[in-house]
């Protein structure tokens, strides 16, 4: 693989989507604002992006009407050294895809590549950003970080008729585990490709829109190959209270977070 040097790298932006409500975490505040190891989830995510040194611009989508996250981003920006990335903030939308679209509209002219990252993956290591960025520099139009799946995954359907009294669901198939991957962020794209993918999604009905859980899915529908690089175990998406306990444990562990494989 041909590695890029920073000076030759195409102009790259990172979109950090942080506009989710975080209801499943049960903190009564946007998830990005929830404390983790003495900081907020968003600050951990932003530090990871800056440390990876892949971006010229970082655009953060925050919940509409938010002031606390905007203030913390301003303070974070002041602390950045000269020559660091430009940081901008936009109001997110009612779905993740709407938040991505709002941030894409705010990217600087001349941006060629974009990485879209969930703030909820607060502990994503720098090397995952770099792997995604390097694959784009090697010619990929779309790249996602993935991890092997440890559980056996089955498809199910709601049980009908008399069997409904036995159990609510019945198994309809078993996917071959060696072909399955758990998908993480940051997902990297040629900006023109991601824009085209989101434009196509503008024609979706409500049911189709609700089924969109990542950006790569939309790019797959265009027929553009999506390449996969290795993600990292500590890049878990903080969604439930258990995830937060695991993330705290990773930060506080005696060997530190860098110990974790990936
Ligand atoms: O809800 P979920 O955990 O799938 O959200 C993934 C990421 O997308 C989170 O970082 C969340 O803040 C972001 N998001 C967003 N705008 C929304 C919904 C989710 O930026 N409307």
C-alpha cells in the first residue's frame, strides 16, 4: 500500500456527528455531553481526531439549540496549537443522516476527502483514523473500519399463529460468521461520492430512511466498492450504561487504554 505523506495528502475534513439525544444512556442530556473520565464524550472524540492529524477541517454537528457543547468546542479550539485543524459547528438534524448532510454543507471549498465519525465512539485510537485515511490515499473511494464478529448471528421473524404462544420470534437463518464484520467509524469517502449517495437518499420514503444506519450503506447502493480496514476494540459505540462502564474501565485500567489490542 502506498502511504501518503501529510504534505501530499488530499484536503481532508472530518465530520463528527454529536447531535444524538442519548436516550438509551439515560442521562437526560445529549450523549456527547455525558461525562467520561473527567471530560465529556465529545471532548474525547475530538482529541482523537486532532491527534490522528488526518484533518484540515473538523465539522461537528451538535443538537439544535445546544449551547453547552458549542461553548466546550470553542474552548477546545482556543487550546489548539497553530497549524491545527479549523473547527466549525453546525446544528444537527433529526436523524444521523440529516446531521451528516448539515455538516457536509458546511465543509470548506476544495475539500476532497471526508471521514464521518460518531462522537459516541469516543475512544477510537488515532491509528484507525490513519488506516482509513491511508486507504483513501491509496485510491479507495469508500473505506470503513470493521471488527470480526464473535457471536453467531441469526436472522429472525415475528412468530405467527399458534407458535406465538411459545416464543415471540422464530429463527429464519444463520449468517456465515467468517463473512460478517461489525462496522465502526470513522468511515472515509471521496466527498463527491458521499454527496451523491446522500442526494440519492433524499428520494427515500420514511421506512427506507429509518433503515439507514451508516453512510457506507448509501454508498453501497450507488454500486461504489466499499473497502474494509481493521477497526479497534476500544472504538465501541457508547450507547448503553454498560458501554459507559466499559469506556470508564478502559480509561482507568492499570495498563491504560493503549494496551487494548486493535
Ligand atoms: O443513535 P446512534 O447511537 O446510532 O448515533 C450515532 C451517532 O450519530 C452519535 O454520535 C450521535 O450523536 C449521532 N447522531 C446525530 N444526529 C442525530 C442522531 C444521531 O448526530 N439526529
